[in-house]
């Protein structure tokens, strides 16, 4: 948050006196100075050269590894050489080819050194747990990305005095499981908490005894009870879980808005899911225009981008040990060697799959996310979804971004606030009856008319997607969407039943097969969570 520690001399002394109001104000001033410096640095970086240097440095580091020898790293001298010699791979490829036989002892396989941490990912596209290596270099990379996020925000909002209070991290359990080789595995937020700079701990919440709690219900209640009297200036987390916390805070305090509870709150950092369906309800729950929202795009594999408030778009961070490539989604999987574009080669308006080469031993790794660039210089993008999160059961070719926008538009037109939703296809059981999309929708307070809500989604998608409207014409290929309303708290209970409650876990938005959608609907019906 403060910027790179080495550039902020004097902070250790300030941290030891962090309880002093004057010292906190001085620390905050230093933060702003670093914010201006870091922003100017980003704005003047020669991105193409920085990215090439990053790649070649990683190649040199890993030349003696088994992966480096298999791909002739010692002979690779350029980006073109790398792309010609190293094909795209998914997590499953790395696991079966290089990691499975020796895990957790991966030294010398895809990275030359011991791996201190493994970030456990739920595997949103496959459902299987993934064990993502996190090296010391990646720990430093993630710290730099976090510092850059705050720097870009403070450059635009120097008056938002974050260090006069505390930054609230609403993450999963910070408990890490010891591995056979001495490494530790667990939630990425747990790794971040363990490696958080000591000099910044006086400026953060929660304390370790709360952060370690694994039971989410107990944890969220105690977080609310303890934080209600804390001077919170910033908070970060998954939007759905932040809303749960806000509800408990208001119940405990008896106050109507979060701004009344935390009058110094100035920043909400969110990520992991599209924010548009949540924006109106967050504004209402917080109750203050002085609070700003900042989107981040992290992943267990590496930090991709953070919002630049000057543009209100995600900005790729090119100088923290990750080499980025982007493959047109329509080419992914169709060709053995699809075209791979660097940050200097991307075009605006194209839906790309994100590919990472990282300082944790991932090489041409298909992340599973899709993005579209709005600008090349600086590199500004929008997250559009997952490579396997789409709806095209009837040839309609909908992506996550379009569905998110349609739900947000429907919520606004119906005057409601959506907390969570899921959508999947319902396939026809009779030849003469076309299929349709089923939306499971949970709202914060009052319920909309499901027919009106479905009609609003339908109308929005016809505008957003050129393929959708022809499929809907005359109900010949698709019928109008169906909406089933879920009672408040239903999605949280469903996640709990799956062992995915709280922290960084997210409700799967889309299911092109329809199987998960049917299972969810049946669970909601059986357990009494259907509202209509």
C-alpha cells in the first residue's frame, strides 16, 4: 500500500510509532509522494522493451530446469524464439507433465529453486483443486502489484487519507497447511497475510487471531463485532461477501449505512467478479459519495491488472516479473499454434484469452480468463469472462460480460439490487418446443416481478449481442429467458453446502452444459429457497 518499502525511508521508525496521529499523517504524506512517483514511472515505461527483458530474464533463470532443457532455453534470444519453441499449456498439462510425480518438491522442474508456497485454487472451470506454485519472486511481484494499486488510486485521490486509519482485508482463512518438504499450501490471501510487511501491520485489520479462523460464519460475525469500532479507511474483498459483512455491521451498530459506522472510509477494493450488478447496492449500503471503488484483477497464478482511476479501466502492470501474451479466443483450441500477441501487438475490441509466463515457473500458461483491450497505450482492458464460461447452448454465443451487463440493466429497470445470480440453459424435452436460459437470481430487499425481470434481460441481450437477437426471433430457436427468484441468503447456503463458503469463493455465474443449473435449482427447491 505504501509503495515499495525501499523507496520510503523512514517508514520503519514511523511504524513503531503508528499509534501517533501525527506520525500517521506523515506516513500518509509519504504514501502520496510515492504514488506520484510510481504513476509517472508507469506512464513512461517502454512497455515492449520491459516485457521482452522480463521474458529473457525468466528464461535465463530457468535454463537449467527440466522444462528449460526440454525447450532449449539456452538458445532462446527473443520473444519470437520463445513463442516458436514453447507451446501454450493449461494447468493440467503442467501437473501431468512436470509436477505430479514430485509434488511438492518441484525444485528444478519448471523453476530452479524450492517453492515456499502453493496457492490452492478451486479450479472454476474444472472443479478440481489446483496447486499453484508461489515463489519468493512471486511474493515480491504480488506486493509490488498491491503497492501499484494504491499508488494509482492516491495519485488521483491524494486527499483520501488511508493511513490515518486501517485497511480491512476480508479474505479467506490465513491458515496454511504444511507440506512434506516444508512448504505451505492454502488460500492466496493466507500467503499474502503471512508475507505482509511488518511495518504495515499497524495500518491493517484483522489481527492474526481473527484472520486464522477457518469457520466462515464465526469469522464474519467476529470480524463485524471487532471492526465496528475500528477506524477503517479502506476495505477489500469479494463483493458478495462484503455485502454479508455490511449487513452484520449494520445489525450490530444499529446504524443505517456503512458511512455512519466508518466515517473515514474512502476506498473499496473489489475483484474476482464483475462489479456492475453490485454497484447500486454498494452505493446504497455505504451511503456516501466520498467512497471510491477500485477494481483489481489478481489470480493465484499472478497479478494481471489494476484499475487506473484516470481511465476507470484495468491497467496491465508490465514490470513485476510476468510476461503477458494474448490469444484471440476464436483461435484458442482451433489451431495447434494459434497467434500469440504481446502487449505491444494487441488490438482494441478483440476478445483475447490471457496467457502468462511468470516468475513462479509457469510458461505460456493459459489462465482461463478473457479480456478486451480498450486502449493500447497505456494498456487498458476489461475483464470479459472465462474461456469456459460462456453460453452457446443454442448458438447464441454469449460471454460473461454481456450477461453481467444484462442482469445489471434488468435490476436497474426493475428497481431492485441483485446480490448474486447464475444462468444456464434448459434444453427442450420436446422437438417442437425450443430451449431457453434459466436465471437464478437473489435480490437484496424487495423482489421484482420475474416475468418483467426476464423480459428486461432479454431486451438488453438483444442490444448487447448480435447473435442473440436472431436466435430469439419468433421464439424459433430460443424462448424468452426464465427467472427463478431465490430468497435472501440462498446462494450463501448453497455455497456452504458445497464446502465453498466465504473468503475468496465465488458463485459460478454460467453453466453452458445446464447440469450445474439443474442441480442448483433442485437444491434451492428441496431446501425451500425458491421465492416464487
